[in-house]
């Protein structure tokens, strides 16, 4: 007899479960997909111990008959496709008939379902892939699936699961991804019997997105090209994140984490966004199902496009158009306009002219305004309301934010003078630019420190004439010792001087004239705040921003023109000269257009 044999079904299921079911979040993902495919209008998810002890998904979809319920637990059993052609005209999230048997093979699994218009429900109990009981019972229409003790029979997998809180975060992410593309479905989530999120159904896509990304201004994107349509809402590069977690991408309403799509998005933002930072928002890509293969990854989270190039270009075009036209990029101008608008509104109330209050919606749709003129959002509205005082200001053709990225943009500015010991006023062809010296200096220092840390030790340090003896709390002392290598890389060299006492011997040269002692202690506290297991590297932006903020020229400091020239030159060397590390703008423009309107010359 030969050595090769066919594996028993139960083992095959366990092996394939390894691909589909990695952690509680993957179970939730599969069960949600099934509930969505079943036409549910309400889906509830109940969890215990971050899904490790219990995941229960209850839907009110069309349910299953007894026979279908038994069939659904067989491998490769699906109601969603019949042949190869169907695979390329999919309008369901599932298609492989793998999820339920995979999940059932690695958990204690109960399925209760009642088909629409049928009398009773069926309950099937399975343990580690073995059917324990099948019986009739009463239940409402729909399907409830309960998954207890995930991986109870696959111990090595258990080891890879994280703390319940971490698993819960991942589950939440999965639910949000699904909720975004299904605004008409109401989702609720309970953990340890307490409701932790609730997304009631919404009529519009926008409203659902606002439920999930609430405090970020998002701008609409939209473009159609050669049968490929891209729609969505994205944040300005200034409202960025350190991960892609808040960037939700979809192909034909299927949530994905596709490298090609992510790369196309990042390429579109280009160097408007800092390295290691990511925009937030939602992108829906629609392609003819026959032009996209969704069967390239076991968790269905990547796809392959027939015409990848056109998809990439369509994504880029839609995003770049938004970036060029969205108000944030005209922000330099807009901010000045808004400040003036508020000023005039103030005047109005003082002189008794009633100006209507504007609502403060966080959605700004330039696409809609352009395409069908239907959208009326707060900014446009409030300008309109104040016509008498501030006749609507159109956007200028001179968009300085594009120029700001130019190599010598700031060095070439004609510096006129400093006002309020904070603002540097400069003349330009189209009006004037006002630079916030503190924000500018913070940006310059931030990038210097970060580069020095990353490129290791090229930071110029300066020995202190009198080393500084620092007494500190035991906590600070232990942090300093624990992270001494990383702290040295930031230019601080020190040795131990006694119990809870350090001697600071040198600091980064550019910190010499600042309160480096305070910066050093601040740094230790910042590191203490990172949270479990985080390294300086992971929180480098935060550390650098702290140092930069404390070491920068403050307001109330007079600058000579040489110092201004020096600052501008450094600013031109920055990768991202648009905002300080905390996202505050560095420069604003007041154009001649605005000045003319102020003085009613137009
Ligand atoms: N919540 C549900 N409501 C109604 N029918 C369901 C539900 N969950 C599963 N089913 C039925 O069970 C079948 C098997 O589900 P399963 O998730 O294993 O496979 P699938 O969804 O067809 O494909 P995939 O493995 O890609 O998810 C489905 O095709 C569907 O007919
Ligand atoms: Mg499925």
C-alpha cells in the first residue's frame, strides 16, 4: 500500500479553518458577511472576553430551512454561487462555502435559524466539528450563531490570541468596516452584556460614515473612468493618523485591505502628507464584477483587477481633484477669510445687523457643489448670509499651498516685519503671507530631531559647561535607565549620580539656549505615558513634537531679519512645511482679492 492517503474531513476542516479563522475578529467578519448576505436589516453582536469566550451574532435575515441549515455546515456548501460564471458576477460577500464549517470545527458552535414564513426554528449544536444535536425549537425569524470557546481544540492557536481588550478592538474594527458599507442595516454590539456601540440605520452613506468617523472633516471624492467608479470621503492631509486603521476601502461594497488600493491612495496624497502618516476616510470602488477576481486571498480581503492601471489612475484622479479643490488646500487663504468673516459677523452683532448663525456640519462636499450644485454646506452658506458685509469670496487662482512645497518658497519671501512678537508678515505677488513663528520653528525642530534620531547619532550635541544634576522621582529615574540608549540618540547624555539622581552632561546643540532640563524631564514623562510595551521609535512623533514644542521660539520673542531668514531657510528644508507637528497651520495668506473686498474696491 502507498504512503499517500486522503485526510479525514474533520482534519481537512481544521486545516482550512486555519486560513479563514485566525482570531475572534475573523469569526465576527464571516458571520456578519453571512447576515448581510441574508438581507438582514438588524444585526446584533454579543461578546465575552473579546470574543474568546463567546461570539453571538443575531440577525433578522431570511434564515434557513432545517435541511439548508444542515447543509450549510458541510464544506464547500453555498447558496451563493453555482458555477464559475457566478464567481465573476458576484453580488454577495460570501461565495466559498467555507466559513461556517471552518468556524464550527474549532469551537463549540450553535446555530439557530428560522426560515421566513415557517412555523418553527432549527437548532444545531456542534463541538469541534462533530454534530451533537439537531432539534426543533421556537425562535424569531432569522439566524443566530453562537461561537463559544474558540480554539478550545486547537491549543497552539489560543496562544496567539491577545488580551480581550485588544481582540475587542479588532472586532470593533471589523464591525465598523461592515457598517460603513451598509448604512441601511442597524448594528449593535454588546460586550459583557453592556452595549458598547450602536449604529442605527441611516438613509445616507454620509450619515453612516459620520457615525463612525465623527470628529474629522471629510471631503467628498468622486470620479468615473472607463467603467470604473470611485466615490468616498477623505480627510485633509493635516487630519492624519499614524496607521491606516481609519482608512476604509471597498470594492463593490466588499471591505478590503488591499495593498494596491492603499498604495494608490498614498501616491495621491504624495508629499502633502508626512511620511508614516495616513489620511482617514472611506473609498468605494465600483467595477464590473467580471473585471475583478475576489478569490485571491483566504479571507477575501484582497482582490485582483483586470485593469489595474485604470483603477489606480481613477483613484488618483479622484483624490487629487479633491485635494486641489478642497478648502484646506486653499486653507492659507480660507483661514484669513474666515477670520475676517468672523470679524465682520462680530461687527454685525455690535451694530445690530442680524446675521444668521451657520450650522457646523463637518462634511464639506466640493464634488457635489461642482457637479450638481445641490449641496449647500456651512461655509458657503454663512458667506452667503453675510453678503452685505462680506460679499462672497471666490477661491483665488493663486493657491499658495502648492507653492509652499517649492524649494525656496520661504527664503524668497519678502519679509516686511514682525507683529505681535509672533507673526512674520511678508509681501508676495498676490498679497501678503503671515507666518506664525512659533509654529514654523516647531516644525523645523521637529524634523531635525526626528531625522537625527532615525539617521542615528548625527545629532550635534553640546557638552554643558556645568553638568546639570537632576533629582527625580523613582519612576522617572527608572525610565531614564531603561531607555538610556534611545534618549542618548536624542542628544541627551547623562550618567547616574546617586539615588534617583542623574547628571546631564550634554544636550542637542539647538537646545542649548532653551530650558533643556525641563525638556528632559518632560521627555521622561512622555515616555512613561506611552503605554505598555511601546518604544520610543513607535512614539517618535510624539517625543519629537514634545521636544520641538518646548525648544521652539515662543511667542513674545523679537526676531531680527537675519533670524527670520535663517528660520525661513530651515523651513524650506522641511519635508512638510505646511503645519506644526500638532497640525496647526504655519502660514496664512491675505490676498489682494480679500483686501479689495475689505475696502469695497470691487
Ligand atoms: N446568517 C445567515 N442567514 C441565512 N443563511 C445563512 C446565514 N449564514 C449562512 N447561511 C447559509 O449558509 C451557507 C454557508 O455559509 P458560509 O459562510 O459557510 O459560506 P458562504 O457564505 O456561502 O461562503 P464563504 O465561505 O465565502 O463565506 C451560505 O451560503 C448561506 O446559504
Ligand atoms: Mg459566508
